[in-house]
C-alpha cells in the first residue's frame, strides 16, 4: 500500500511539476513575445512618423526639376498667384489641381498651369515635374495618347507625356518626329525607332 501511494504521489508531483514548467515556459514566451511586439510596434510607429515628416518636408520639391530660362504657359486656376517664398509656392501648387509647376518672375514665384514650357526672354526660371524616362533602342509602344500626340522636340514630347494620364512613353519615329504612346508593352521595332518610357 505504501509503495502504491508513494508511486502515485510521485506521479502526481511529476505531473504537477511538468504542468508548472509548461506554464512557466508559456509565461516567459508570452512575456517576451509581447515585449518585442510592443517594442517593434513602437519602432514601427516611429519609422512611420519619420517617413511622414520626410514626405511632408519634400512634398513640394521632391518631384520637381529646375529649368533656367524657361516659363510655363498660363497661370494655374486662371489667376496669378505670387509668393516670395519658393517652398510656400510649391505647397500651394501641390493643392491646386491644374498647377503643373512654378515660374520665378523677378523675385516672385507664380503658380503655372502649363504643361507647355517656353523659352523665356526675361531670364525666368521654372520648376516642373522631373522627366524620368528609360531609353530603349529599336523598340516602340503601341497606340497613340489622347489629344495631340505629335511633337517636334523630345523635350516638349516628354513634358506633355508627364501630364497625360494615358501616356506611357514617347517614341522617336524620325529625327524631328516624337509621338506620345499609350501602350505599356515594349515591342521590337523593325524601323529603328527609339522608346523613351516612363520609369
């Protein structure tokens, strides 16, 4: 009887010890899991905040390039808005739907509609969307963009393409013939055309 009780007691103690150990391990694992989760969550929030602040700081200028001796055609919103501070002009331009850049007239930055860019005889400077195009020789994109699609200079064709929702790139068909294309798939050209595709 004693032997049987002793064995039973040992079994109970062993089982209790096993359960205690498992609870202890689960408790430790849960603690560290929650700790690292919360730490990572805090770090993630910090990263998000920093990224948002960086985006706000560069929202007005990050996607614009300086173009000396040029002027963007027309005022945004059919009204002349002038700013002494360039960043303030960028911020306001970002809010207006038809504002495609700014032009420095003397000491004032004005919001411009564009996207037509012209040579300035007054030494003005414009800031327009940067042209990020990848060049692919002996290739073309199918389909023409809506509206006017043919231009005689690469600079004008690229600028127009940036502001067309259905434009995927520019094709140089001849030395002075550039067309805006809507197709996204690059195809081989037997005519030696060159593709300038938005990257």
